[in-house]
C-alpha cells in the first residue's frame, strides 16, 4: 500500500477521452498539486481559437503538423518540437494534419481535472 494520498499511476487505456469540440479530444494523463499533464488528439483542420488563461502552458508535438500562434507570432511545429505559452498570453492552434500534442499546465487547470 502506497503512503501517498493519490493514485500515482495512470493507464492511458483507462482514461475516458473528453470531446473538447468536434475533432478534438483531451485525456488528462496526470495531475499533482502544481502541474497537470494532458494529451490532445486532433483531426486535420481542427482549429483551437485564440484564447488566454492564467496557466503557464508548455507542450510537445508527438505526431502531425500544427500551426501555433503565441502572442501574435505563428510557427508550424512537427514531431519533436515544443512550445511555451506564458500565462495570460493569447494563443491558438490549427492542425494541418491529424496530430497529437502533450501539454503541461501550471497551476493545474481545474476544468481539466478528471
């Protein structure tokens, strides 16, 4: 029996995906007191509108091509590329192909907790 007061392991196959909007799903992979890890899977053509939130966000492109706009600057990122979005900075994304990204949020987004 673990001395921790939370489940330290997450099985991807046991996570119920959440439909963010048509063509975009989120799986919350893990969450601690100060950090949340999430996977986003998107179909080609999906656009995440420009938005901002107080959470710092750092991400990694696992698969596909995604055009990111952060603070008015845009770049196309592919597998192995990463990005940083400071809290409060407007950002958005457009998936040029089917893709998967992993994002970390600090502090954790309460709306993304399982």
